[in-house]
């Protein structure tokens, strides 16, 4: 069997709430989003298909960036209409699975390092080394106003806070030596005080004494996921991330991003093989190519353009309501997520999409490269993987939970027969299954920003 470095990796992008604006309306969608059993079922499905991890996104507000109104989000079940806190969801999944990695999004902008370090260390222990943290920096005034702030931090300040946040979090994980927990009742010695250390961090953003009150995580550090697309975001991701989540409208854009990130990682002294780049895809699978196209069109018909534009307005941090919907999106400077803007600019230039068409596409987001039979979708995945556009994929379901069953049943077997994907888990932790080294204590020094950066 091929090693983890020679095989692609698969993550599942799951929403703890309604999925895509059209997907939740589909007859095959199950709406039991408030039930632990709903997510446990998805987790078991992904584990049967040998996925590396399940990945929950999160936001901290109901967005009202489009037309200064909550209406399109709530009415059409868009991005932020309802989101459960993903961390307790992962707790429910930890007991229902044995191998699947468990990833949650937590922002560095409105929480404290001690809370995050403790939460993910706990999850890593309870799951026997399967925890992962998707690091984001919140960028919306709507989020700021839920935490007593009038406006959000600008991009530079957000990343400065995130940089120090990561350093403090890593120091806390390192505050227990790996052998600090002795558990010798005869001595007696529960934990060796000489092997547990205060961190005494005093910085611009945080003052933290430590130590953490949880032993060092089984993985050393939980797997770190990031999705930076701006120059500062790419540098941050190339230094800190073990896994990078991204989105591209074409294989050429994916290749450019892949080469850029791997080059940045090498320039920062990291082994580029120790960063796994997993672009987002939303495949549509059916028994025939024609049936897949019909399914894609059916899903597109269920998307109200305002639902996608409301989500895009949130991502770009620009109100798109005043723009003419029958014209193309003009070039602009966006304060929000650079990666999403680059994706929609590419779609606009490639297909001449009007803003209304872009709203339907963005609300549905099922790409032409990944629409077809199981074999045809596997062909596209193989091309991207073998042509250095990615190290694997983050698979989103067109509807939940059935789309993950379809992918596992119809696509994964083709990848396995071609030797591109595992048939069994070989590692005992998420890091091992991803082919990532376990960080030694102090590994954060290599990842932290240097003055010349």
C-alpha cells in the first residue's frame, strides 16, 4: 500500500445546521440538524469511507451585510441562518467514531488562548489523538457587535493578534512535558512538578501565566488548519498550518496556489510535505453523466440568487445589494476573504457571469470538474492530485447527509482501486493518518514570525 505522502487525503466540510441554500430544500436533505445522532450518522459514514477528518466551519453572527438585513440569511437558509457551536458536536462524534479526525473552527479574535488550548487538548485526549483546530480571524462588524465591540480589527491587526494567540496556545500545550504525568500511587507522585512549567507570557495582546491544567495532547499539538489567501494570510498559513483549506475555480488556479504555499513553507524552513493542501469541492454524483448534470441543474434551480449574494456579501465584507444584478461584478478592493473574491473573479472572467448568476452559483457551488459518474469524478480528482494542484480534497455535500453516502459509495472505491486512497486506516492519530510528524515541545519557535518576516 502507498504511504500517506503518496495517497490523497479527504476531509469532509460539514455544516452544523442547514447546508447550502439550495441543498437544504432538496427532498433528499434531512433536517435533523439539532440532533447529535444526525452528526454521528455522518461521522460513521465518513469513517466507513476512510476519510481523514470531518471539518466544521463556524461564524459568530447571523450576517446582515447584504442590504443591511437579516432577511435573506434567515428566509433562504443561507450561510449563517443557524450554526450550532461545533465543539460540543465534536464531543458527540468522539464517542461514535474511532479513527475519524475531528476539526472545529474557532476564531482567534473573540476568545482567549487558555480556553482554546484547554478545549482542544481535552478533545485530543478524549478522542485518542484526533483533534484539529481550524484557525480563523473574524472580520465582520456583525461578529464584533456580539462581543461588545463596535467594529472589527483590520486585517493586519487580526493577523498580529492571531500570531501571538498561536504562540501562547502552543506554549500552553508545551507547559506539560510528555512524561509529566507519572501516576505512581506508591510514591506518591501524580504529576512531576519539575516537568510542568508556567509559561509567563507577556505580550501586546495577552498576559498568560499558565501552566495548562490538561496534560500535553497526544498529538503534541492538535492538527492546525488554516485558510489564508491574502499575502499575509498565506504567510501565516505557510508557517503555522498543518492543513490548508482553500477554494479554486480552476485547476490552474489551484496549481498556482499549491506551488506558492509550498514555496513559502520552504522559505520559512518548513518541510513542504508537512503541509497538506485540501481545496474545497462540491461533487455531484449520479449513475450517468446526464443524470449528474440534471441533478446539478435541479439543485441550482433551488437556489435563490439573493441567498448566494447574501453569503458572498458576508465573505467579501461588501454590500452587493446596490450593484446591478444583470451586470458582472466589477473589480474592487475587498476587506473580507481574499480567496473567495479571487474565486468569483475567476468565474466572472471565465464565464462572464452576471451578479445574479454568480449568486446562484455561489449559493450552490457544484463545480463542472466534479459532476458526473463516480468514475468520472474520480478521474477529475486524480488529475488535480497527480498534477500538483493539491494533496487531497475537502468534500462538501450538496445536501446532508446523503451526499456523503453517495461520495463514499460511488467515488471512493474508484480511488482505492487506483491506489490513490487508503483502504484501511494505518495510523492511530490524525497526524499519523495525514502523514504529519508529531511536534516536539517547542516546535512553535520554528513556526512563529521572525522579525525579517
